[in-house]
C-alpha cells in the first residue's frame, strides 16, 4: 500500500503545477523529451488526466481545486456517480467537476469555505495539495502530533505544518 502511495505521490508531484485536463503523446505541448512527459503519459493512460479540445495540455498552467480533486478521486476511488454526487455547494451544481468535489467532500478529503462556497476554480498551492493528497490516501492518522519546522520557508505553527 505504501509503495502504491509513494508511486502515486511521485507521479502527482510531477503534475501538481500542471492543469489536469487522451494520451500524452497526443498533447501538442508535451514533447516526449519533456521533463514531465512520463508522469503525464502515465496518468493520461489511466484516464486521470485529459487534454483540452485543441490537443494541448497547458503544462505551465496552475491547477485549481476542481481539477486536483478529479486527479485524486480517479487515483484513489472509482468514478463517482454523477447522479448522486452533485449540488453539494451553491457553486458546485451539475458541473463536470461536481462528482469529484461532492465525493471528496462526503469522504472528508476537503471542505468548503466559511461562506458555504467551495470555489472550484481557485488555484491550489502546494501545501493545500499535500493536505488533499494525504486525506485522499487515508494517511491523516499518520500525522505527527507536534510538528517541527520542516522547511525553511514554512512555519511550525501554521495549519499545514503536520501535513508537511
């Protein structure tokens, strides 16, 4: 199980700064010699990543909350039923991402903001991505009780410290 999670995290870490949206070989902007080609190809082959209608992948674009949840849900769970998983936030109704957001919310992987919205189009930063990944992988019980400052640009008193 841990090896599977480690392999997934390696692949995910390669694409966290990418916008997930067909086969990597068909992406016009992802050359086979590119640094992220293998990770993108692997996840695309399993239907976790898709490209845009113009055959691009946009590897330099940021990833948003809805896109990351699609990657996580399809990596750790079966395709959620779109008739069951919808209308879970005022801004998540019947959209393409509704099954992923609503499934992840039901499983406790994510939550909305205090105003009741989910904000699916909001870009996700690295610590938010790590937290979502840890919850999706079911590793939240392995979090340390007390946290040291894991990196020079982080703070051990912040909400994200145990996840790092």
